[in-house]
């Protein structure tokens, strides 16, 4: 598949290479305002002798009108604009590939450092409902992932580094901005309606930048998204689920993938540290926190369907027992294969039989539609494909050659 190679016209030549959650200091010594939450920006304005309310104004220019040039911020005095121009910048991550699929799916690959291992992906998936109004953006939180789930191409890539706040919120900024390029500033509106932190990485292991970015998503001065439309997905970092419940009210998705510890230890190795009972209790605590008033009426359970591994009737029955006291909606995900993956995708019939057992037991259970296959944009395929064409593909080739050599010498 050939990607269009583009460089966003809104970013300059400098690349962002900081992991700090504080205002980002580039070599030009300019502070990147893109990743600053309202509280941080208010503090910043006070520090430079300006009024706090300027923070709200600037945030609106950045996140509602997608303006990166201080000169265009017409309600800010010329003197302050000049001051900001000298000290600050508004800089999104560098887009190195952009691809728009026939089915409306859009994908961006960002460079966040040097080398093939410094790419992250963001995918926008339009709704399959009749209105067509829903646009869900799947955002990455880390470059790679340390948790090495056996069915995940990101995990196979290993962990490179955490993303900073501007690199996380920058993904939402660029996705929205992509619909606005030819629209006059006063007419600009946000197009993305839902965000899921289901791209590369484990968001709860990059806690502060993820929470700051999500606070911008919820902030009326920035994206003003409904808390029910912002979902954090985790493989189950139990103490951080509790911490999240203290800080933010967003929807929670749990990547379950197996209904018993033995199988989950194999598929999601973090389960050895935080086994199922602990995970289910943490999810129950998360929901209990605010009850019906919040985004936390239920959790979403994600379950990738791996042929002959976790997709048998017995697994569905175990799941019914495991989840009986946890208000949950279950989303079955057909496995997205990637090169050298040790699994196959369960058949449509198998997935439907599995779904029936869960729905008969009273669960709302949906099957995720795979979208964007023509641009490798389906969830779980994020960037793995890109990295695979480069570094990992070489490693795999070597490994396979070595194994063939062993087989030949034994045979
Ligand atoms: N680390 C977090 C969020 C990123 S993964 C988590 O694990 O929840 C986002 C979702 O994609 C998870 O449910 C993950 O299990 C799923 N996924 C990963 N690899 C996949 C694959 N090859 N096919 C289908 N889904 C996959
Ligand atoms: Fe990391 Fe999530 Fe992939 Fe597991 S499924 S390796 S936690 S990104």
C-alpha cells in the first residue's frame, strides 16, 4: 500500500522530542502552547504578568479555530500577540503519512523522534449509523508498548517512549483541522465526535500527559466533548484505574481477551501482576464512584476473537460468570492479523455463536465492524505495519531464517 507522503503545512521543520508534560521547550526556546491545559496556561499567563482569562481565549483559538499564528488572534492586543510570538509557538506533531480511505476512514502517521521506531498512528473511523455523524478518533499514548500482549502488533514492537501532552492532543487537533483547511476561521467547527485511547500504547502507563490531554478534550474552551464520548482503554493497570477515578470522569474500556487467569496470563501478560479478580474489582470501584450521574454507568469489555484460542463456548460461559456483577457492554473484536502473528481470526459463525451466549445471558454484546482495511487502519494494526516494513521485518526475517536453519540441521 502506498501512502501519500505529506508534511503538514501547519508545522515547521522542527521535530518535538520531549517527554515532559510541562510546556514544551524547543531548541528555539519557544514554549509549545498546544499541549497546555487551561490550568497550566492560566498559570503561565500570570507568570508573564497577564490576566488569567487570556488562557481561555488562546485555548479557543488553538483548539476550536485551529489557528497557529498569533497574528490572527483578533481579540488579543497587538502587544500581547507580539509577546507570545517571541516566546511561544503552537506546533502539532509532524505528519509523515496521511491516507484517506474510501469508506471515510482517515489515518495519519506522525513522526515524534528519529528513526523507524519513532512513528505513531491516529485513525479516524466514521460511524456506521444512519446519520453518519459519528466520527471516532483512535489516539495513541505511547510509541510502542511494553506490555507485549501476544496478539498485538504494537506490543511486538516493544516500548520506545511516552508521548507528551502536545503529541497526544496534537492527534485530535490534526484530525479536526483536516476537515477545516478550506474553511474560513469563523466557520470552523470540530468534526471529531468521539475519542478512544485505543491506539498505540497503554494510556495508564503514561498517566499525566494522558489525563491532561483528556482534560482538554472535556474542556468547553477547547473541544467540549461529552465525557461519555471520551474513552480510555486499558489492559488492566489496577492501581492506575483507581487513580484515574480520582482525577477524571471518562468512559472506561477494559481489554479482557480471556475469561480465566491461565489464558489471560498468556495473552495479556500484565495479568500475572494484576489478575482477573483484582481487575474486575477495580472496574467495579470505577463505576461505583459516581453512579448514574457520570460517564461510568458501565465499562466496555473488549475481547479480541482468536480462532481456537479464546473463542469457544466454554470461554463465553466463563465470561458470563466473571462479569455477572460488573455492569458491562461487551465488544467482540475480530482479530486483525499482522505479519507473523501466531493467531487466526475466528470465523463469522463462531463470533456470532459466542455473541449469542453472551446476549442470552443478558449482556449487550456487539461485534466490532472492521473498517479501513484498505489503509491498514483497523484497530490493533496501528503502526505495527509501518514499523514492520522497516526494523521488525528485518528482525523477523533473521529469526525465521535461523529457525529454518535449525529445522534443516535437525532433519
Ligand atoms: N493498551 C490499551 C489500549 C491500546 S490497544 C489496551 O490494551 O487496552 C486497543 C485495543 O486493540 C485493545 O483492546 C487491544 O487488545 C486491541 N488489539 C490489539 N491488537 C489487536 C489485533 N491484532 N486485532 C484486534 N484487536 C487488537
Ligand atoms: Fe500494549 Fe494494549 Fe497492545 Fe497490550 S494490547 S501490547 S497493552 S497496546
